[in-house]
């Protein structure tokens, strides 16, 4: 699922790229769903009768771009599902935008600009939409999770949501890193020698031998790979992990939680393409920038691929504004085994 990263150009008069660029990008990168180009309205007044001209301009512009987006999608025969973005400043204005998008032909509508709203305000907007929402039209809320309100959201037509919170938690939290149905698991930490600040400081201070650190790091990686392929057991794998941990970690040992992860092997029960292809590597935290990207993909597939009932949950959407300078042909086959129509909603991060 991709969007245009509207927060990045919120202070500009208009979005910095064309509808044609966005459609081409979504299609070339192989997204399953693509959001129309939008312009965020930063303001909310449920009683506004005569809203600021800027609010009205941005809503009109967003709807105009959505109309052009759908026309371009049809013209080029794009294969991703188009999602029209609705911007508003009140329950009635949001409902009016949703109604207009439906008249254009959209069957999937995303509600933008709601990140700063209270849950009660979001629910009021959703309730107002019930008078215009057509059967079979799905709603997506951009940037909002609000786990306690999932059921209410679903009852009011919301079928998907997204948030950056699980992304950040995947690589910043000390224990809840891998999401499985009903619970979370701790990542197996095998930091890169040159990327772990604590370990780097010890090496510079002469407390740790760099060659020994690299040797233990490589032993961990080989042992984990052997474990995943049935060539060694829990105890020998755990021994390697803790042996390396003693070198870089001064706090409480992760031995108990690592044992639980290895014994239960949650990635083996996950049907998504990422877990199936990468195996135990989805559980690893390496502590470098490329690991951040992996955490994004891991969480996304684990949640959307393994969901049971209720709304689909995803992490932050792919941001076109961050990626517009990349060459399409250099990245379009980054995840060759994951294609449209397979398990889970494909959301990519480069």
C-alpha cells in the first residue's frame, strides 16, 4: 500500500509531483493499493459553517486530484487498487468528500488528516459518513491505530488502518518486536560489531578485542541459520547468542526470552511470504539502518498476513515523497518472491 507522504509537503501550495508520476510509481513498484494525491488540512472544527479558504481549497484540490488519479489509473490500465483520499475539517465535510469520491467510482476511500483528532471526533466523522457510505465501499484511516476502538471502527465501515507505532516498536522496543496472532515476541539480537554503540565503545577502550567480537558475531549467525534448517538444537544456538551477549550487553540477560523464541519458533507458523522466505532472519535485530527497513517489512507481513478477524492492520505506508528520486528499475525486484495476490498486503520499504 502506498501513499504520497503529504506531511512532507504540507507547507507547499500544491503537492510537488503529478498524478501521472504517482500512478507510474505505484504500478512500477508493484503495489497492491495506491492512494490518490492529496493535500492535508490541518484544522478541525465540527461546527464550522464558513471554513477558512485554505481548508476549502485543499479539500477541493484533493478531490480534483483524486478524479484525475482515477482517470489516469484507467487510462494506463494500472493493476493496483486505487484508493481515493478524503480530507475534511468536520464530520459533514468528511462525509461530503466521501460521497464525492464514491460518485467518481472509488470503492476504497482513505480518510486523511485524522492523526491529531481525538478518538471521539473520529467516531463522530465515521457516524456522519454512514448516511452516504455505499454498501461494499471500504474505509481506511491514515495514520491512526487506536487499538481500543478497533471494534467501533470496524462496525462503522473501517476495513484497514495504518500507523508508524508498530514500525518504531519493531526496532526500538526492548521486548515487543515481532507480532504474532495473540502475542508478541522479542527479537534475537545479534548486533553488527561496528554498528552497536556500546560494543564500539568497549572496543575503543580496549575492553573487547574486535576480532573476537566479529568471531562471536559470525558464530551466532551460522548457529541461527543451522537451527532454522534443523542442523542444531535450542541449547547450542542459545549458547552462541548468550556468549556474544556477554560481550556487548551489561544489563539483564535475554536468555529466558531467547529460549522461548527458539522453542516456539513463531516465524515457522506464519504463512506470510516474508517469514516463509527469510525464516529465522525475520527475528534478528542487527542494529543498523538496513535492519530498520527489515523491521518495517517484518511487522507489516506478520500482521497483515496472519490476521484473523477484524480490520486489516498495517504499518506506515510507503512514502512517495521520500522515494521519488530512486530509480524504479533498481528496486522493483527487491522482494522477488512477494507479488500481488500472495499472502498479506504487500507494503514495501527500501
